């Protein structure tokens, strides 16, 4: 049964991922992303990474996906106005895709996987907490600075908008 | 979970291996959970109308059923099953069909980690509380999907407002529970309830002032999170017709409706488990009828939410955002700091 | 349930990935990745937490489809062109839904994402906070979180002062 569930999640992830890439309707692609993200969360859970699985659900489905959907809906372009990708563009795109796939495949395939039996952690979250308070204290604080920068970026985005409004009023 | 598996193996004499035990126990548990949720949601529709009626000096439903229209929700369910299912021609059909199902699943999933009584929990997760917040955010995507698929301006506006409101208020909701997690040292819902044993002053809400403020923040945000008055911006009937489910009819609409009431009950159940001592009695350590004690507390909270909805006028959108970002979030961060210092000081005194 | 990570599905994946072991050890010796598998008994612990969730999802799906199927079976089907138009207070629909969203919606979603991440970082810390007492490192733990939250509060104050939180 473990196998079946694994294949179910894997199939869901891959199929919805394909749909995201190949769908002509950008909103459908956005919503399809939900199934991709959920499938990945399921795979995390199957690997015993429960904290990661739930974080994936919370941050990606609850946060990133909502942001993406807002953007997609805000900049709504009717399907017939979408720029058609010509054959000339498809060739270099295809070559690059194959190249990237080859590199990734080579690196992953060429890695020596040291298969070690490890005890499954019973309480992942307290281990993560411990690590955050000791080994990874610098990356932890660094993360907050990254978040701060993103917040400043968001504020600037709004300010730009305000200037536009003023100009419209003046003209 | 253990109770159910025990019952299945001992009373009914089923011979089950590990997998069978897990699946059978889980399935029974999930089924019970779903039935409890559905029944409660249906009963709430009646309770809401009765309470609203009394607040507005009228009776509310009186005719169906002998006592005060007690069978009204059943009649409503039967009626709604026989209604025509209309999908507008301009709607985005696949998304239109999918949206209510996704919202329904997202409203049922968090129930798996609600501890009704000792051992009576579908999934005794380590990260129960975190999990509940994570999966209930799936409803936001469902709302956006419904609004978009309807191909109706009002539905789309309602969905955008609803999503913005829900994501905003999810932050104070999550931050308010952190002082509790600090005190308990666990995200497991069972552990959180057990940590509140020993009378009302051991309940998280009445343990110290910071936790009380955190409880208040949680309660206010939870009303906004389930889109109810005075925070029912996504459904303002005077400007947006009915919000994101304007185009939905019949059973599809009923799925939205059920999910809404299920969510209302869910946030109350979480408040009960996290802040109000779960199944613990106000005095003493004894565990008496834990399921009923739990439900009584949750029901009380739901009645307060209904009371608030029918008493207070609706906020404006800017006020809504003001309350969330400029009041509740800074306040919950202060609570976090205060609880941290308090725990440190009391720990040093004890040591 | 026994979920053995050494079972077919994972071995299949690994077999796909490891193409040439000799070559790998020579060329990519630096890129060592440890693949972890659990003993069967311990993996059951995870399964106990997550299998009920799968059951709840399937149950919810079955219920939803059952309700919808019942209503499809029982309900009338008398569609008319007018009935299938989009509702707009009874008048003919004007314009599509190419409405422009207020940019604040985008900002709110972005800010939510940042604070959500913050909460994700705080939860593991909060779980560990009490146990730091034993090591007498509570002040350290509190100040660490103080710095973390403090930096974010600076961001919030900045956004606030810039007027990005005004919904006008």
C-alpha cells in the first residue's frame, strides 16, 4: 500500500506539473500548481519529513500560490492576445531544456549515494528547533534579514504606484 | 484512534494486522468525525436563525418539526437536494465544479487533529496545531477558484476580498497560539490539552495576562478567518450580492454553506483545545465525560460568535486591514515577548 | 502499517538515478549525498499520523461527490438560455471580468507570505523554548528570537511609515 500511495502522489505531482507547463490558460495553470505542491507535500510526508510537508502546505499552497494567483488574475490577458511562441523560439527553448535536463541528470546520476540506515526521528520539530538554536543560528538570523529586504521591496512597489497616481492627477 | 481499534479487535473480534488496524481504525474515526462535523454544521444553521430571531425580537423558524422548527435544517437539506444545478454558460466549467469540492475537503481535513476526548482523535500528530493552520489555508485557493470560475464581477471581487482577509488574519491567528506552544513545549493537540489540567487557572486563557490577550487576539482573528460578521466583507450583500458563491446553486452552494459552518465550529473547537482547557473541568483533575465537556465549551464559543455577528455592524475594508496589521499583529508579537520573559522569570523563581 | 523505505518504489528511483557508480565516485566525489532510509518499525510511526489524513481526504471526496450525484439525480434539469447567464442584478451583463485588482491585494499577499515564513521559523523555536531552561540558556534563546522578530518588526514599521498599510 505504501507503494500505491507513493505512485499516487508522484503521478499527481508530475501530471499537474505537465499541465502547469503546457496549459494554454494561464489561470488553469496557476490552479493546477496547487496539486503539484500538494503532491510534493505528500512525498515529503512519506519520507518522514512531517515538518517539511506541513511547511510546504502552509507556505506554498497558502502563501506563494495565493500570491501567484493574485498576480495572474491581476494581469489578466485574454487567451487570444497571448503572444504565440513561434517555431524559431521553440528550437532554442527545446535545446536549453534538454541541456539543463542533461546537466541535472548527470549530476544526480553521478552522485555517490551513501545509503545509510538511520533511526527515524520521532520528533522532527524539536530537532529542528535545537538546530536553529545552535548550529544554524547564523542562517536563522540571516533569514529574517532576507524577509526584511522583501518587505522593503513590497513597500517600494506601493510607493511607485503612488507617484503614478499623482502624475495622473496633475496631467 | 486507540479506542476505535480496541473496539474493533476486541468487541467485534476482527482479526487485523498492522495495516488493517490502522486503516480500519482511521476510517471509522474519520467517518465519525465527518458525521459529527456534518451534523453540527446542519444544527448550526438552525441555531443561527433562532438566535438571530431572538436578538431581533422575532421567533425564527417555527413550523417544521414540533418544537421551535427543530426539523427545519432537515427540511432544508431535503429541499436543497431537489434543486436544479445551474452552471452558467460563461463559467469556467472545470474550475466551477472543482471549487466547492476543494473547499469542502479543506474544511473537513483540519478535523483530523482536533482532540475531542482522550484518545479520540483521528490523527495524533506531533505537529497538530501547525497542521490545522496549514490545511485550512487550502480554502483560500478554493475561494479564489470559485470567484474566478463564476465569471462574475461580484464573485471575483468577493473572492479577492475574502482571500486578502483570510491571509491577513491567519497571521495573528498563528502568532497568538505561539505563547501556548512556548508554555506547553509541544504542537501536539493532545499534549496541549493535557498540559492544562488542574482547574480553570491552569487553562491557557486564564493562566497569565499575556495568554489572556493572546486568547482574545485568537478569538477576534478566528471570527475574521471564517468570514463572519462583523468581518463579513467577502459577502457584503449590499455591495457584492453574495460574494464568491453568487453563481452557485443547489448542492454546490450547500457545500459552501456546510464548509462555512464547519469552519465556524472548527475555530471554536481549536480555541477550546488550545486556550480553554479542552476536556478538562474548571475544578479538579478528574476527567468526567470529556467529549461532552469539550463540546459544551465549543458550543458556548459558537453561540458567542453568533451573538457578535447579529449585534455588531460590519467593518469597512480599510478598518479591517487596520485592525489586523496595526493592532492585532503588533499586539501578538508583544504577547510573544511577554510570555517569553514571564516563562523565564517564573522558571528562575522555581529553580 | 509498515512502510519500508527500502521497498520497490524507492529502489526503482535510486536505480534510475545511479547510472554509473565507478564514474560517479571518481568525478563527483565532492557531491556526496546521503540517502536515508528508516527501519520499518519506526516508519510506522509516521504512517500512523498521515494515513488517517489520506482517509479523511478520500472520505470528504466521496461525500462531496455523493451529495452532488444525489442532487444531480433528484434535481430538475430545465435549462434555459436566460437562466444560464451570469447574475448581474437582473440587467444584461455589462463587460466581462477584466476588472483591475487593487494593488493592495498583492501587497497583502506578499506581506502574509513573509509573516507566514516567520511563523514557520518561530514554531520550532517555541517548542524548544522551555527545554532551554534546563541548560540555563533561556536568555540566549529569548534574545535570539528577539533579534529575529525585531528585524521583522523594523520591516513592519517601515512598511507602516511608508503608508503601504493604508487601504485607500
